C-alpha cells in the first residue's frame, strides 16, 4: 500500500521524511520519491525499487524545511522512476503525492491534455497535480479545493507549492491520512507508524476534510471550507502494533480491511445504468465471443476460481473448467477455438500459475490475469489484467486478496452475461446487490466475539470437517485451507453429499463440523447431511443467513450471516471461517502471520 510522509518545520525535512517512509516499508511498495523546497525551487528525486536506492541517489541530504515523500504500490502504470510520486505540474511549481485511486482520471486527463497540459507518467495521480495547476491563481489552498470538486474516487493527498513555502496542504476521502503535531513542526502521514517516534499527538482526518499545515499551526476544514474542531488523539500503541493498525496480527488487520477492499475493487466497475460494466478495465476485448474458459490458479486463488466457475456458468452460460495450476500445466488439454484462460494470483509470481499462462500462450489462447500486484510476472505476460486492489497482503494466509478475487469473479460473470438479453434483469439486480457487500461484510465482522468464543471452546480438537453444497462447498474448501494453514489443525472440506461415500467413517464423538448452509434451494439436502454427522456424535457449527436459522435449529452452534443474496453468499460466509482459523491459531499459540513451512509467494515449482 502506498505510504505518504510530509514535513514542515524547523528540522531537516529530508532525513525526517525518509525515516518516516522507512517506517512504512512493512506495507509493501515498489518505488519511492521525495519533493523538497530548496530556495524557490522544488527538487524531486524518485526511484523504482527499495527506499535504499532513493537514499543512495540523494546522497548527502540537502537542507529543507518543507517536503513530501511517498512509497508507491502501483495501481495505474508499472513500477518505474517515472510513475513514482511525487508528481509535478507542467511548470514544476506544484508537487503532489497521492494514495488511492482516481476513478475519473481518464476523462480528466483527456480534458487537461486538450488544454495543453503535458503528462510524464501513466498514473492517475498526475492528473490531480495538473488539475491543481489549472486552478492555481496564487492560492494553493483554493486551487486544491477547486480540484477536489472534480475528483471522483479515493484519495489522500499532500501538496506543496514553491510559491507558498510556508504551507503544506493535505486532504482526504476514503483513504487514511493523519497529522502529527510537533513543537514548531508538523507532519502529515498515511499511517501512524511513520510519525510515532516523533510524536504521539495526532489529528485523524475524516473523509472530505482538508488541512493546511504550517510549522506552528494546523487548520482543518471540511470541503465546503467550514472549520472543523478535531480532538487530539493520543497514540498509546507501541511502534510494532502501530504497524498493524493496533491489531495483534497482520492477518486480523487484513480481515478487517475487507469491506474497504470490496469498495476499492468495485470502483469504476458499475456503469451509469447501474449494471456491471468493465469496459474501462482494458479486458473487455478478451471477453467477447468466448466459448470456453479455463480458470487456473493455486491454493486460495484456486478456491476463488471455483466460485468463478459457478458464477460464470450460471450467469453467462459459458462452460468453465477450474483447475489447479500445478495439475493443469501437465495435463493434455483439448484446446478449442474461442477459448479464454483466466489466471488468478495474488502475488502474480506463482510459478505454476505462470507456467499455465505460458502453456495457454503456446496454444495461441489469450490470457486474462486477475492479480493484486501491478508489474508482476503474471500481469506483464497476460493479454489483459484486472487488478484486485486489495493492497499489499502481508500475512501468509490470504484473506483480503481472496475476497477481492471472488468479487472480480462475480464482476466477470456479470460482464460475460451482458450479451444475453434474458440476463438483463438479473444483471441489474445483482449489480445493485454487489454495492451492498461492503456493509454486509462489515456486519459479519461484528460477530467476531462469538467466533472467537467458538475457537476458544474447540481449540484442542485434532480434526475438523467443513461441509457445503454448490457455492458453499467452494467456501468450505477455503475455510479448511485457512484452518490447517495457520492453526495446524487437520481440516477436511467435503461436498456434503459426498460424505457418506467414505469420509463419514472419520466422524466421531466431538468432531467439529462447520456446515455452510446459505443456498436456500439446497437447504433440505444439507440438513439431511447434518443429521448424518450428528447421529455419529459430531458437533455441528452452522454458518447460515438469519432467514435459514430456523431450518438449522438442530445444529449445536450457529453463526448468523446477514440476509444476503444466495448467489453472493461466499463473500460473507468466508469471513467467519477466516476469523475461526485466526483465533484457533491464536489460542494454539501458532505464528499466525508466518505459518511454518509456508511462504507468501511460491516462485518455485
Ligand atoms: C493462501 O492462504 C495461501 N497462502 C496460498 O494458498 C496462496 O493462495 C497460493 O500460494 C497462491 O498464491 P498467489 O495467489 O500469490 O498465486
């Protein structure tokens, strides 16, 4: 995730900013840059790669009392010196750093280019600085305010101008930004760890607020210029927990980031008619006249692919095979004309997934990548990419990347269904339902205490089963993987109807069975399976929406989901399973974020 650090005051801005950026390194980034005011010039240095490369390029830090710095996690444009922030106006009078995604950047860029602005990067961010330049008439604050009225999307920005050397302007909407208060100096940062070693007194900016920082003062107003009285927040976290946003582990932080990740991934994907429209994604040309789809991935990403298979076949009526990449690459596939391969990979570097992609290319089959990392191998080699916008995932166990992957699967299914006139109403209805997801996942997260209590109760079990039918089976597979991966408890996922063909022999007194029951049309069948395991002494924990609670009454425990469309239920149902795995690992004193024997990115076969 991008990091912002800005400084104004009597100290030396350069080492202070670089130090702040270094404290944000844990968030992940691919390039870094800094802009400082020296005399009446803004000096900018930017470097792809690690912060150490930028530090080396700067050499002996020059003296400056105003500056902004940034670590970039690419979203628009590959990681490169050119795309790194800060970006500058044409006349180099203004410099800006930005976190977030500017949704309407293409329309704004076109307009600005027609007006004569010259762009140097492929980023959405550069549009903002040109927009500020357009409105700049010797008043940076007024120009920023005007620019904000034209911006759609999420942003946290910090801006300086060589003509107003005593001022740093910050503003935010849907992306975090804080202000650190010092003695004769003030800071702006995207996150508390950047400034915690300097001050524990902060203002946390709220959405649609703008702050003007000088060395001695911070004035906060809302976007309509009304003054805001903000209480100082005294940070009591130690630096290590500050990195995790106050959570004990990155995994828990990432689980809680999921509502925001869904919002980010949905950005720009719903057209003006209220239905899914991926025409801005650059992938649309691959989605026309497709007759067969292979979805190929590993681990959690493969589980997202299984949901993609259900969703695409149901909505678009195109045959889909979902395959494990390490199997797919050695299988003698019967390639047919008008086939598309979709690869899913959080890291974009998984060796088997990359090999499957190359196999498709060898047969002239185009590949659409769904990945979280801009500039990754998969993103570079695919014919088109849809990014998941989950931000860097640090815990080895994938959570927020998975939820964004399954959201992209639904978006793709809805896009592929567009040519079917009979799908029209369904597309509009489901598109509207997608917009409710962030709030619904937020509601599921409120069940955390209950899930934690269940994990505490069952922490000593040796073995668990996860059952489901249809979409629920795909979620069960993910729940079981999460549990075994981080808590080292044996966990088996089974299609509920398959149990009596063998694994039922393993069900014994006290074995927890986590039963996913979200599909109304399959509820009776699922209840029969529950009776089978209960009759053999299993303890059944049902994960079901409130409207099926009555049907699931004979389960020993229930985790209730909000009433969500059956078809979209995986997006809510997986959350309690992630929390269950997390707390089981915590109670069993496992290393949650770095489970034994596993790596975040598997770049070898
Ligand atoms: C999930 O929690 C895992 N850590 C793992 O299964 C992962 O999803 C898999 O290795 C695929 O990684 P990728 O998405 O980066 O390709």
